[in-house]
C-alpha cells in the first residue's frame, strides 16, 4: 500500500466536492475492454507500476477521470484487502460502463497473464525435462529476490515506527511457529486490534468521491455476500471434508484477506495447496517465479495453480475456476465499499486498525521469504549469489522484474543445465 499516502495528499489538496457521472461521461463495455486489454498486455512491475500505467491511459490519454477523482479512487482501493490495481480497474470500468464495464475491465487486465501462466502450467506438467531443469530452478531463485524486494519496500513504508515494527516481528514469529493459514488470519486480526489501540495517525481531511452508480442497498448486499462466503465456505469445507471445497475456501480467503499487494497472497495459497498435496512445493515456486515475467496482476498466479493442480481442479477449467474464485472478493468489496467510503475513511479508529494490519502483512511476508521461498530455492552458493544479484538489480538498479526473472532463469540454466 505504498501509494496510499500520496493518494490522500492529493485528496487533501483538492477542494471537497462531488463529481457525478453524467450520461456524456459514460461509455461502452467494449471500449473499456480494449483499454484494459492494452494495459493487461503491457503493465509490468507490480501494483504500484500498474497504477502509473492506469493514470497514463485513463487520466492523461482517455480523460475518463480527472486527477482528483483518480487519487480518491486509489485511496479507496488501497484501503481494501485484495489486489489494489485490479480493484481500481474494476471501479473505473464500473463508473464508465456499469456492471458490464466492471467485468470488461477485469477481463482485459487479467486474462492475458492468466492465459500465459496456464500455458506455462501445461508445459511444466507435460514436459518432464522442464520441471527439473535449471531454468525452472532459476525461476524459484528469482522468486527469492522478488519477495525480498517486496518485504524491503513494504517495511520501509508500512513500519515507520517502533510500534508497527514490533507488530510485524510478532506476526512473523507467530506464522513461523504455527505455519498454518489460520495463524495468518489470527495475526491479521490481532494486528488490527493492536493498531486500533496503539497506533495514532494524523487525522485525514474529509473527501467525497465521485458516484459509481451503486446504491447503498446494492453495496450492502455485496458486503453481506462477501462476509457470508468468508464465514460460510470454511463451514462447508469442514462439514463435507471435501478437497474441492477446501481449495475453494482457501482461494476465496486468500483473495479476501490479503492486504499490501499481490506478494502477500503467497503464504496463504501455499498453506492451501502444498500441505493438501495437490501442488508440490517445487511446482508452486516455479509458477511464482514465472508469474513475475508476465504483465498484469500477481493474483493470476491462481490460474497457474488451478491448471497445474493434481486434485479437484486441473487444466484450463481449473485455472479459470480458481482465477474467478480468488478475484470474487475484489468485485464484492469494490461494489460494497463505494457507497460507504466517505464515512468510513474519516474514522480515526479505522485508519489506525489498517496501519496495524499493514504492519502484520509485512511480518507474514517476511516469514514466507524464509519458508517456503528461501528454504526451497537456495541450495548452493551459486543460488545465493544469483538471488543476491537479482535483488540488487531490482532494488538498486531498478531493473524491470521481467528482465531480472529472465536473467535468473538463464543463470539457472547455466549452472544446472
């Protein structure tokens, strides 16, 4: 959530107003699809970079939003759990062309990388040599550098004081001592309570966002469905003892509880699929490395897992089913939040709780950096050297993640053949 402060600053600098969407400002779903398909094919670099691409295309080139409205929308989606850049896209599509526009924006931005990762999954399954190759091992080493960069950047922005640093450390220890998905949920919940009581932030000026054509009744229904599925799916999984429902529940929960960017989804998904035996840890990390080399949101990693899975889901249908499952909370939260955002964001207690949650996700990601990412990928001095160089290229040389992943894959091929 590294752009949240900038978004609030932009909002504070603007005069309080409501910008209604008129009929002349509306467009068609196909127009939205083409705009976001372009973004889905070219947006590399993670959620912060995605928001920059969105601004250039939507604000500067197409002028669907002004700077003030875009900044306010970014602030909303950074506040919500889930894939922030995808949620911004969904909201833009909703404002531009209604419900079909929201779906068109999601399809255009998400499907290119999802299809690429499903193809990679097929290659991994049907090419035995590929699964054990140095190239795949290089992808796993690249994942070490990418996750380390995420921890580094998020810690600097989300743990700026002693209280939040302590929250992050305790969350990391909890997840390492109790390596289950439930411990991650507990860490997030406790961090929200601690943040509410202990973290004090400057009060933000009230800002009113533009209308997105969603009534409060529709928003309340979407939020009720969001929480109903979050509570009900685990009960169904326990009652049926079905592996299918266990996987569905895990992917929905991952999409519903992830704060801080796509990398934080890693430990939640790993805890769902690897202990259940439907995806091996080697397959998991190879796919995660490959996900760094495609544009679009990192949540499309779910499509790879569904395609490579040996269980209730597999192939194209499995990939698309779990892709829809992990993104469903994002849709419900955007639709549910836009009618109520103004009142909610002005509450100091909510802002403090979110600060605590943000610190906890840094700790959760730090624990995931060690296990499973580091423990599965770094086996030799050459591996460590490759990861160190990749990290330096990402953090200090500011090289594109695509180039870094390709270089790591080439290094894996050179070292292991």
